[in-house]
């Protein structure tokens, strides 16, 4: 378990260091006027897709191969002017102040298109705007879950996804590394991680028929409105807001950004619409049937998505996803009823389009299997040298608390099992409890216990020593 705790060490050294032929650049992204942090800003190499995003505090870390020293580092944020830095000239901690793109402020788009016609044209152009030939992406995700504002789950994974739309839509998941820890008692044994099919569904453009927003039913269920324009990387975008119609069915509310020139979907901000949230049903029909069998009910009161795509060459690819959800878990059979707030950060760190092959059956993880339940050998060097999104909180401390909670709960369960086998004599039961804790080096010393004005146990216990 100590190895698990070690995996969550956080590195907050804001300097440029060369380690094992890699260049490490760390820093922070801020608004130039307010000097406030800009979360989820894009930081990437100009000549490749490799990159990362900033965390809630605007902090980032990116590891660059030494051979990319002549490349440039690009920093972009929706509604702000993009900045570019020569990697070879970055000497110390990189503090970036982005300026708002004034074109984005109160810019009124004059066009012959309606909001709905722009959305429909963007859907029609998916096949030409997004890569359909076989390609492979390398990704990273982090899942955190809280109960009563305390962490009960942490997990991270690095993986590859194969995609192709030739002949049929093929998606495969290959796990590279994973690390996870959760509070077994607080989570009631419920798995709060991800499955491959959940990651696929985040890419809504490549799975447009699965979300009732852009498919035929979704277009009928929602109203669309053309708002002010936005600028990303110097490109003007249509900003289109949407909300579901007043109907007894669950729909969505939010906005999307569509490239004015290419009609490519660039960004989505989606949440459950207040109009129909009461009609939302968690999971598909088979999932709900299984939950009924095992006696579990799951309700979702919040499900917010931020999904961004990035252009690489002449095609667009998924770049990063943020997902915030609030779920209520209830089981009359197991006697629990609690709410959990979950955050998913999903980042694409690399795209490969040349000489790409499908994964073998042995390499592929089934789409319905939990990633956190797979075996993964811990490799400290791998995590230290991989481009991840910096955590906002001290994961080392959080993981230590979760491990301590699990250890305490295991001890409690173990001693309760022993007590069930003991006679009802108070002195014997107390003596057994003390010996149990003494054997685990959790108690030593002299003890005097009285019950009903009578001494029932007087004992001195020495600290246990074990030979290694």
C-alpha cells in the first residue's frame, strides 16, 4: 500500500530541467488584467499534437523530448490571444499572462445562417473535418470522488485508443498504466472509476448518434440560438446556445463553438437542463435492469461536460474533457444512502496517424470492464516522466488518509469477527481486544479496567518486536 501512496507524489518545482534526455517545463497561466489563474488552458508543441492543460490553479507541467528543443510551446485559451514561446529560450519558471481577445467581446455575427442550420451543417461536415482513417491516440485521465466534501476515491490511467471509421466504426482501448485507491467503507464497495465505453462517449463528435443533442431526436428536442462570436487561436467561431424544449423528457442546456470557416465543432459546454432533469434516467436499459436485480438505485442531479477539440494538420481531434457529476447511491438492502461528487479530467497527449494497427484481443480491454479493476505494475519512472495534468490538491496526503481509513476499517472488521467467537465474559473479551491491538503494535503499557466497582482486568503489555 505504501507503493500506492508514493504514486501520488506531486511535483511543484517551477523551473526548466533536463532529465534523461527530456526537457521539463513547469509554470502557470494567468489573465493579464486580473492576474487570476486560467484553468484548463491548452499548452502544446506547435509542430505536434503533444501537450497538456493547466489545472484549476492555472499550473502546468509538460515534458518535452530533447530533440524537440527547436520547436515552440503554444499556450491558448478560449476568448484570449494565443502566445507562442521558443522552447530553447525558456530559461526559468514560465509565467504566462494571456490577453483577452477584444474581438470576442460583444461581437455580433452577421450571417445568413440560422443557429439550427449552422449546427446541421457542422454535423454534415463531421466526416470531412474529423479524421476517419485509422488513428491512435494516447490519453490520460484522473478521477476524483468526494463524499461530504472528503475524498473517497482517486485514480489515474494512461492508455491508448484505436479509432477507425472505415467500413465500420471501430474503437479499442489498451491500458498502459493505472493507479488507484479508494475508501472501501465510505464507497460501500461501489466502483467509482471509468470503463472504456465511458471514455468513448466523451468524444461526442465521433459518437454523434449516441447523444440526444446532435442526433435526429436531439435536434427536435432542443432549441438553438446564435450568440456572440468567440475566438480561439485567432479563428472566429459561432457561439450557439441551446436548451431543451418544455417537454417531460430529459435534455441538455449549454453552448457550443463552431468554426466559422470549416463548420467544425471546436468546443461544447453541456449540462443537464433544469427543465427536464427530473426525468433523467441513469444508465441504459440493461444497466438499470442490473441495478434493480442487485437492489441499487442511482440518481444523477448534475452532469456537466466541457469538451474541446483541436486542429492538427487539416483535421480535428478530441483534445480534452472535463466532467462534473453528482450522483446519489441508495440501497435498502445494504442500508446506505449517500451522495458523491465526481470529477473527471481527460486529456489527449499524443496522436498517431501513420502505420497504425488495431490492437490484438489480448491487448484490448473490454468496453464494459472497469479500468480501475485491472492489474498494473507500479513504475515510478513512468509517472514521473509522463505528461499529466497537475493535480490541484496534495494527492500524497489524500492517498495517505484513504489508506489509513482502509487500515482502520480492516482492523475493525477483523476484531469484530474475533469477538463473535469469544465467550461473553467481560474480562476475557477485554483481554482479547488488548492482545489484538498489542500484536499489531497499536497498544502497549499498563491497563487497569473496572466494571461495576470491581477490577476485571489488570495487565501490562510490552511492545511487540518482530524479526525481519
